[in-house]
């Protein structure tokens, strides 16, 4: 009874520790070292409950602290809680596979707990000589080169599909590289080939943190490669399934238009016969929504629909005719272009990184329907009142279809539950011409910057006081620029 009471107090104390001690994943390793050292002192003074508290704090800050896991095992063992002690001894042995003495103790304790032959969940550090791949993987595992070790463990699985050790250590390596999905899969297969409560607990805990679709995939792959009875049904190791994941990206961003969208203001100023006032937008809101289908872990295809309310480009020209006297009395013209753009692109993304932080490079292209309201009015020489009947814009609403394209570079941080978030930056190409209303087409005089309907544009509707321009072309608006913002992704 006394041992049971002590054990209950130990469990309560360990739970209370989770509230009292820091749990920041970014805590420095020196803090974990201090907790471990405090645990050692308390253990030596036989204050096992307090020692367990500090050991637990240490492993919470540093999940790779084998000495603290072993200290936890010692505390539970001292209270006669062999089953609980075994769990921590196994974790310590997995982190220091070269410790053959500990591995042997784990096997002995396993035999005591199970009441029969030892069935250790953690193999000794000396794999069978017939498995050079497993031996090489174990060496890399000890060096904490987990990514490289995984390659050798997979090769060992191909060579000996029924040896649970390669699956176990591959699962642990995936866990250390923060790939919970693959870790759950390999732990699950290891448990299926040699059932053990601790390995099953690892697999179940990792699987519980996955999205429902990933949980189903892990279960189906475990059944496929381990079989319902725990025997192998395939001679090749499991690999990442080329599953299709659907979702949607929501991009909230802006575009910086690199130049005057129409190039009109610069042309008018260069003509030398006008002075200008007005403004042109540079920073424009540009939200996008992108339904997508992801194929495996490295590629996705998607459709991007964007809304680009360019807004108002406006300016005023003060034109002095060289043949009109007095020269000091100008013709005043006011222009405005109010433009809205929709972008519809289709493209793909190349994905890189892991599931926690995934980078991407995306390329897409498509069409952009554009609508524009255009006004052109003459005002008096003081620019205070409009001259009657001088609206030369014809029909005011014009439309066109442009070719557009986009390149994006960014990364997403996995927030769990199929949700991720991250920044992006890129470039949008968008140039439009042939703005029409029926048969009417807007043109621009390249020498003066005057815009209107041909031939009304030239000489401001043929006024004898202003010479005709000789560089009349269809109006072109260029809204190319740098885009950037943040991407919110929902996948299912």
C-alpha cells in the first residue's frame, strides 16, 4: 500500500510539474542541463519525486536528453514502478544505442514486466552482421544524421522486410526530422511486426496529431505493408504515396506598379507643349484565391483568380498652340482612366522542404478581362469650368482581354489541421491594349500624349490650332509590377 501511495504522489507531482515549469520549445539547452543536474542531486538524496519533476522538465526542453530519460526510469524503478520505468529506459536506450549495458538491462526488465522472454522494443546497438545497411544506418543515427540514416534503414528494410528494428529506427529518425506522418507509419509497422505497447503508444500519439486523411493513409499503409497478422505482405519498404490533396490558397497582397501604367503622362511631358498635373496609382490591392490539387509532396496544380482594382489614373494637360495668339492662353484637357482587372491563371508549383515549413516556386499564366471608364473633357484656360459639348471620349466604358502571367516565391508554416500560413513575393506581368466599345478603339498620340477616338485624338479633335500627330497608336496600359503579401492555405 505504501508503494502504491508513493506512486500516486509521484504521478501527481509529475503532472503538477507541467504547470510549474517552463515549456517553451525555444528554451536553451543550458536550462535543460540545469534541470538534469538538479534531478541528479535529488535522486542521490533519494528524493525521487522531486527528482522526477526536474527530469521531466529537462526532457520537455530537450526531447533528446537521454540521461534525463534514464533518470526518470531510475525514479520509477526506485518506487517499484517497473512498467513505467521501462518506458523511459526504452527512450533513453533509443537515444544512445551504443549503450549495450542499458540495452541489456532494458531486455531484462522487459522480461520481468511481461513475465516471460524479453521482447525489447529497442534493439542493441550491434545489428546482425547480415544487415550492413542497418549497421550503417545505426552509425549515422548515433551521429544524429537522421536524414541520411533513413536511406540506409530503408535499404535494410528491402533486404530484410521482417526485421522490425529498421522500421523502428526509421520511424525514430523521421520523428527527429519532424516528419510526424512518416514516423507514425514506420512505428506502426514496427509494432505490427513485433507488437509492443511502447512502440504502439509512439505510433498512436503521432497519428493523433495528423489530419484525418493522413490518419487513414497511415492505417491503410500499415495494413498493406505489415498485414493484419503482423507478417510482411510486401518485399519493398513503404514510400510516400502519391496521394492527391485538395485545398485552397487565399492570398492577401499588394502590387507595386513599376511605372506609369499608360506611359501617357511621360509622353505628354516629353512633347514639350504641355504642362501636367495629376496622379497615377503605384500600390494597388491584389487579393487572389487559388483552388489547387497537390500531387505527393513536391508538386501541385492550381487555378488562380485575382481581383486587381487599379483605380484612377488622372492628369491634366495645358497645351499651348504654336500657331495661336496669344500663346499664354492654353487649351486645358482633363483625362481620367478608372480601371478594374480580373486575372484568371492556371499553373503549377514546385514544393520543397518538409511539412512543417514548406517552400514553393510557382509559375502561372492566363487571361485577364479588363474594364475601364475613360473621360476626356476640355476646360477653360483657368481650369475652373468645363467647356460645353467638349466631351471627346465617345462611349465611356471600354473593355479588353489581356495576357498575363505570375511568378511567386514563398513558404508556408504548418499550423496543424490542414492549415498553413506564410509570406510570398513575386512578379506579375500584365499589359493590355485594344480597348474597345463596339467598333470604337481608344488610341494615343505618341508625340503629345493625347488620348481619344481615332481620328478625334489627333489635334484634339482636329482643332486647326494644334498640328496633327504622326504617331497615333492603340492605347496600351501596362500594369506589370512586384507583388507580395501573405498566403493562408486550407487543405483537406
